[in-house]
């Protein structure tokens, strides 16, 4: 399947990409992330943990497994996700990353255009996916970004195409009810569009 023709999400693809980075550079993925992204962009509160626990101050994460109450899963290390999701960050660093990416300070223009080449997804006519970037629609226009979750945590980030207008919502539960999801979406809409 050619990537510019159809959508298929694969966490395994990110693992393979991490292995390729390590093979080509001869350095660990964490070293490459620090040297190429975290340090140059000044993302001081961003890390890719290699230890069993998140270091420093952080929100506790909760999951409802079968039925309430929610259980604290903070001790589950994001390092198990490795290249497909082990980055721990703050809202401020997330917006700084997207501002740099979409503002053309992280990649050459042709590479950013490739990331922004999108195809339809099964999640609705307004949501499309590129190479690590999603595009969606809010009442005030098209937005670019991504969402992600890990046991106990969810983050959604939307940006204008140039990264000047942004919203990041971080929730410390990966098992939100439909009502809670609707409220998060209303918050995103209100924060970004007003």
C-alpha cells in the first residue's frame, strides 16, 4: 500500500523508524532526540525515559479497567512504548515543539510538506493523516497536530498551519467516558477558536 493513497496507523512503524535511526546514526534514539530536537528547541521539560518511573514532578495517571473506581497506573513506565510513544513532556514544551515544526525551524521545507501530505482516515471526513501529523477541522478552520495516549494519560494538540495559534489539552486518564470526551472537545474548541 502506498502511503499517499491510503491510511493505516502502525505503532510498529515507529519502532522500525527508531531502529533505523539507531542503525544509521550509531547512537541511541534518546541521544538523537535530545541532540536534534529537545536541546536545540530548548525543551527542558521533555524526556524519553529509560527508567521504570517518570522522573521529576508529574501528574498521576489513572485508568478505569472494568468499572470504577479509576486505578493509579503512574508506575507504568512509558519506556515500554519506546519509539512509538515514550516521550514525557509539558504543555509548554509541546507547543514549542509544534511551533518549531510547523514554523519551519525543525525540518527542511520539502520534508515538512511531505509530513503534511494527508490521506483520509476512517475517523470522519474532516480528519486526515500525514506522516506523524493529523489535520482536522474546528469551527474556526483547519488545524494540524496529533493526539496520543498511554496508560493513564491523554494529550491532544491542535495548531494553525504555521504553528502560531495552538491548544494543548492534557488529561490524566486514558479511560474517559463519552460525556468527558465531549467536554474535552468543547474545551479544545473554546480554547482554540475564541
